[in-house]
């Protein structure tokens, strides 16, 4: 495997004005959130990623959650049109950061799609039909991804913000799921590992090669994953979680590719 890159975005000083859907607003300390974010980046580095951090959006409260602004495939990067109006201005800065690495494509109105709703496992691309991602957004993704060999599969998300709040992968065969939030029949073809019933938000985990990066807030689900023989690194992201962010949201991880220089 080539060098893994993790693109991150610094915590905005405006993070306390973030979008919230399922959580009540509580005070968020931007300095504490930034310190946790730096720990998260260091963990990614220890796990083998080269981390490139782009500047905070001073007036973009949610811009640390960079995953929502783009979907990076091996072949291309798709700059999204986020479902929340307040987040649309995040896209240009993310596009600029991705430009050296992939040909860029851009989703157009009336499509909306948050990267948090896109889960790629091998050649399966699950896309959540959430409050942030509409059918026009899914159709544009299908138009881009199907010719590249991805099977695009909509999943009806309920009770949580994004598809990846409900399900992520721990390897190419196994999904970590909260089955109350995503119907298993729409995810068929995979094995399932359920989150602990007392940890409903625990289905979000980051894969870095064969290793996993996880929130320290879910020790019981972490034990379930470790019992299956996985190497799990836990980080405290509790301040970022107050903004409804989870671990996948804070990076775009992909293999550095010479596809642009080869073109
Ligand atoms: C939002 O509501 O857009 C942010 N406060 C949280 C986004 C989290 N992103 C993600 O799960 N992919």
C-alpha cells in the first residue's frame, strides 16, 4: 500500500455555533476541542498517516468535520454540496486541499449530500438517505461512481444524523452497526458486529489500514471489537462530540496516488 494521507481541518473558533440535530446545545470550549483534535491527528500519525491540516474556517463553525465536504475515492474526489446551508461554504477550501491528489468533481443543486452519509467498503458504496442527503445527491453520486465499478446502495437512516453514525466498517467483510438506526436488510452481504446496547453512538470508527481509531467514550463496544482480534486506538473526542461530530468526520483518509501526474 502507498502512503496514506489524512486531510484534517483545524477547529474553528466559531465551533460553539455548530449545527445540532439530535443533541441539545451545551457550551463547547474551542481550546479543549482543538487539543482533542490535535491528539486525534497525532494518533493518525502513529497509525501511519501523513496528516495535512488545512486552516480553520474562521466563520465556518462545523468545518473541522471535513468528512462531510468531500468523498475521496481511489479514482476521483467528489466535492459535496452539504445538506445544511451553513456548511456549503466549507467546500471550496476542501476542494483546494484535494486538488493535488485527485481529479475533482462537484455535486450540483438541487442535490445535497454530506460525506458522513457515504460509506465505501470495497466496491460497495452505501449512501444514507438522511436529512442532509437527498435523492438528487445520491443520483449524482451514482452517475459518478457506477461507471467506476461501485455498486451504489441507498440506506434509509433513521434516528441519527448520518449513515456513518449508524454503521461503519471494521474490515472489508464486517460492519459495526447500531441496527436501530440502519436496517440490516439494506446492508446485506456483510457480517455484523452490534454496538453495545448502552452505547448507541458507538458505530462510528476509522479504519487506517488494518488498524482502527475510535472514541474513548465507548469502552464496552471497544471490548467487543478487540475480542475479534482488532487493534483499536482510543482517543478522547468528547468536546467534539458536543458538536455532534464523531471520529470519521474529522479526516479524509486516502492513499496518495500518482493518478494526476500519470494523466
Ligand atoms: C453538523 O451537524 O453538520 C455538525 N455539527 C456535525 C457533523 C458531523 N459529521 C459527521 O458525522 N460526518
